[in-house]
């Protein structure tokens, strides 16, 4: 049977905007040893803004933005939303004939009978021959039209105001950041929030492998927490001892896969939940 104090622990959590799916997770939280965090939407706001557009092969900025916005218009990814928002015009989705989203890479779509690719450099470069990589800061979205490189869009995200304090408060844990983004952006965010270990250019499955590697290092009772915004990370949420999702994103798959939900996306709630778990444990023992 479940000790009564576990209900108190769950109640205290929910008053703090932390939903825990069972009393057993309080026990697991009190043995926290590893903390793995996703970057976009977790440590950062996941609210990208278009910074600049660079064009190639006689495409105009307007065309590059239009093709990107059309290609991205069915996607719920934060990158997609920022590009559609910047485009400002109405999108006639009737002219989009085929559409595929490749997780952790980008989009392939047939727009006005032109094949549009829109995604990161590795993705574009594996499909067309003439793409040019830039060393500009930020997250870069590359666009091609009928196999011709059309340009790239530089977008920038912001770190949440509370991420630093949250990471500082968890300095007893072994902390790792995982991201599908490229090295320079990963390093910039990790440095700014005070995380020493970070892995970049990971596909969703690579994130699962990284978590599995850490799980192998665990001693008996130690536990691993994973925190993500739910975009492309439901498999990792399910694999961790405690999968923690951000409630604000509202991805059903994430809420389903998670063991714990932080309703207001404030990472300081991780420490709060561990504190509540420790208190609950003292009362149980
Ligand atoms: P993260 O680990 O930063 O949360 P994802 O796994 O969702 O990111 O995506 C990894 C990378 O794949 C992104 O940084 C981006 O380069 C590319 N990508 C993913 N989805 C899209 C999309 N809809 N449009 C353009 N690029 C995308
Ligand atoms: Mg993500």
C-alpha cells in the first residue's frame, strides 16, 4: 500500500504547479543523481525570432521566406512557428501538395510544384550538392528549391530568465544538456546557463542512446531525470526514471509520456520537487 504521506507530497507538489503521476516518483526523485535537459523550449523559451535572411542563386529574401513559410506551415515545431510568423502574409495551403516532416532535420514539401527543402545543414547537404554552410551565430535554417540552394534564415531563441538559478540550485547533480542544434549554439546556451556537459546535433533516437549510456553508469538506487518540452522528445521522456515535461507546450504525446509535468515551464520547479520528495521521505521513514 502507498503511505499516506505520499498523498501529502503529491498535494504539496500540485500546489506548486508540479503534477506528479504517482507517489512512487517521489521516492525516485529523492534519489536523483543524473539530470538531462533538452535545450529548445526547456532551457530556452522556444520562441525564435528571425534575425536575418541570406540569399543565393538569384533568389530574393521574399522568395526564401515565402518558400520556407509554406514548407513549415503544417509544423508545430518552434522553428516553424517563428518562420510562419515572420512571413506575415496568409498562406494558401491548397498549393502545398506533399509534405513530410523529418524529426530533428526539417521539412520536405511540394509547393507550387517546386520541391522545397527546409532544415539544418546536414539535412540539406545530404540532399543537394550546392548548399553553403555559414558560421553565423544562431540556429540556421537552410532552404533549397528544386535542388538549388536558395539561402538560409538565421533565427534566435532566448534563454529563460530562470534557467541559470535553476541549474545553480541543482549543482549536486550530474547535469547534461542534449540538443539537435549545432555545436556553436549548444555551447553558447550551455556556457550561459552553467552546464559543462553538452551533446549536440543529436537526432531524437540519439537522445535516447545518450540517456541509456548514463543509465548504465547509475548505481543501484540512483535515478536519472530528463526534462524536455515534448517536441520530439517523448521517447526520452519515457526512458528516464522520471520524465519531466513542460506543461505550457501542451503536446499531448509529451504529457502522456511524462511522469511529472511542470505547469508553468519554470525549471526552478525541479529543485522544488526534489525538496518536497526529500521531506516526504523523512516523514515516511
Ligand atoms: P532540439 O534538440 O533543439 O529541441 P529538434 O530535435 O526538434 O531540436 O531539432 C533538431 C534540429 O533539427 C533543429 O535545431 C533544426 O536544425 C532541425 N529541425 C527540426 N525541425 C525542423 C523544422 N520544422 N524546420 C527546420 N529545421 C528543423
Ligand atoms: Mg526539443
